């Protein structure tokens, strides 16, 4: 059963959820600092993050089960700040801040839609596995 959860498709969806979750935190930080003088907005290079997460197997930790039936869980302990980039080239206001609240809210909604789509795909994948096991 653990092999089914290690499929390339499942791994891609899992890493995608990690990336959209991180991007949501970065975008929320931008919105929270909308009125901070000289604050420069940040964003996640999602494609580069996802590619690195899929290629990097050395930066993961696999848990050890205490019972024979436990499924091992792999946890990413990397890729947090490496792909978060700051936009230092623009300034929208006289105080040096470059956060446009409307743009950030739009990006946040787009990111939430991606997260919801990935979450739905994982749910469907697990439902299919559950049906295969129960029949």
C-alpha cells in the first residue's frame, strides 16, 4: 500500500500542496505589510520550488512506525526560503513600499484555487485507492 502513495503523481500533488501553502504564507505576509514603509513584496518561484522538491530526495525525513502496519510518512524539511524572492525593482508609493493590495489579493485567490484543485485531486486519488482495497 505504501508504494501506491509513493507514485510520481501523488508525490507531485503532495509537493504542489506544500508549495501553494508556502506561497499563501508569503502572500499573506505581503498583505500584512501593506502599510510598512520601505517593505518590498515577496513571492514564491513556484515552478522552481516544485521542480527542486521533486528532484531533491536528500532533504526529506521519513518517519518510522511503531507498529508493523504503520505507513511511513515523508516530511520535507527544506525548500522554504530558497525560492522566496523579493521584488526590489519597483516602488508604488512615496514611502518605498511596492505592495499593491488588489494585486496581492488576486494572487492569493489564484493560489487558493490551485490549492483547492490539488486537494481535490488528492482526495479523488485516495478515494480510488480506498475503493480498490475494499473490493
